[in-house]
């Protein structure tokens, strides 16, 4: 059975390593990432796909937000 739902990233329940990534991001940044993901995946994404991006693709997220790498996000003041 397939169940789909519309949900914003700010309300998404991340798990494992993705939780560590999200804690460094603002709501505005999550909205920016959400917009990019909607453009890249107009058909939608599974919860696992979304979580995996935040868990394993930190530097891609940093690039989308205009940073060179995720460490820059983690170390900003």
C-alpha cells in the first residue's frame, strides 16, 4: 500500500544522522531546501529519500544554501 501526504520540511520527523544535520538549519533554510527538492522531484519523494539527503548529502545541502561545505554552516555564529 502506498500512502502519500503533503508535509513541510519544518514539520518532518527526521531520524538518525539526519536529525544532526537539521539542528544546524533555520526554518528559512529548510524552506529553501524544500523549494529546491520540489523543483528536482515534482513527483514527490519518499520519507526515506528525504531523510537520506539530510543524513548523507550535507555538502549538497550546503551548496544549495550558498556555502562551500556543511562545516561552514556548523561553525557560523
